[in-house]
C-alpha cells in the first residue's frame, strides 16, 4: 500500500481511475469490452495534513459486444482511517445475503482497492428518502419496507473478528476529536456533552442486555435511496459506520433523525404515525413493552448527543444553538429511563 499521505494524488488522477476501471471492467459490467468515456466529479474532497475524505462519482460510457453502448455510475469512497474497507465488507455481506434484489437492496459492491484505501460500488439512480419527504412525498409503505429490511439486515450471520463493537465510549461520540479543537475548549457545551455522555454510559450498563447484531451505524433518511426508475425499490447506502450493536441503535437513529431532518416538512402527527408503523413492522406487530421504549430512547439520546458533537464542528451562531438544543434533547430523552 502507498503512503497514506500520497493517496490524495491518486484520487485526483483521472488516468489512474481509467486504468483501474479497464482492469476491473468485467466487475462493472460483465458484457463490457471497453471504456468509451470516463468523467468524474467530487461529491466530497476534504484534505488536511492528517486527514482525507473523498466521495467521487464516475460517469462511464461502456461498449458491449455488437457495439451496444451503456452508461454506468461508479462511486469511489476513500477515508484516511481505512474505515471504508469495513464498509465494503458490510455491503458485500448484505449483497450476498439477499440484498442484491427485491424491494430493498444495497448497491452492488465492486471491489476495495488497498492502494487508494478506496471502496468502489455501482450507483443506484435516485433521490434520498429525505428529499422525497421535503418534496411532499410521504409514503408509510416505504417506512414499513425499511423496517422489515432492517430486521433482515440485523438477522445476518456475521463472521467473527471483522466488525468492531459499538459502545458509548468517547471515540464513538467524537471520532475526530471535535471537542478537543481550540475553539471548543472553553465552550460550556463541551462540559455539558461530557456530563451527558457519562450519564448515558451508566444507563447503557443498566438497561442494555441484548446481544449485538450487524448494524448500519448511521441509519437515517438521507442514507436510503428511492430508485429513480423503480419507485418500489429502496436502497440502503453509506455503511461507513458499520458496527456490531443492539438493534436499538439503528432503530433509534432512524427515528430520531427522521424527526429532526424532517422538521418543517413532516408535522408531528405524521411523524408519530411513521414511528408507530416503523416499530410495528420491525417487531412483527408484537406489543412493544415500556422496557423496549426505554432502550430506544436511550439510543435516541445517544444519537442526539452525537449529532450535537457534529454541530460543534462549526462556529456559526445557529450551529451553536442547534448543538445546545440537541444536548438538551439528549438530556430529556434520558431523564425518564428507568
């Protein structure tokens, strides 16, 4: 593997990608014989002395036998801490266990390139569930399908030693040390976050006894795509935070972020209806006990706190207000957990 500091040079090199795609052409399309056109665009390109994060969209025109031309979109994701290798392994596991077809799929994982610390996968055309909600398209049947597919994902058999186990430790709530940055050191919000984190750690030890399952790790409406050419098909994307955890992590993450992300687009009555449908579909219409609600609320509190830390990346006044709101929300959610 190349020195990680040299990897951004590879990821900025169109010829590097062209050669790579030519070498792996049959993985992209088994009937393709050559690449006619390649163009790429940065969706994310963040580079510093210690860090890089790329998300790249490639638009390919391929020639098949008999001169037939087809178009494919391939996505490249590279992250400086090797996290995208786990993402590839999670997508491959799901794809091989029923998520290659049907009403809910994952994009086809193509390969992981060690030299560039990069995952390559085949894109699914469409917009996120969040975009659909913002455009006034609210479909409870989609909410039901998402919950049922999530339950199938959680039932996946997972090989040992591949994925890390999520807990309520500091590195999971603040993986890039946002609270340690100079502009946050003296902010009272830092102390509030750490105090609330300690409370959640204590609650987790008391109320969570379930086994860990394969968890998406960042499950929310912007990581679910509705297929542009088949509106009945959804896709789970961005497994970059895949881990092992109790099922409540993904359940709470989806519900908490559905509520927060759709503020102004989805009124409270419709959100509560969506939450009811989602939980009923996941638990197969079984009665949901107060203990389960407590566990979901614990992970909602965790999700709110994690999002508060993310908001503290930014120094604008409205971001600080939002971070304060999220810390308060986390505190409220945890106060009534027995």
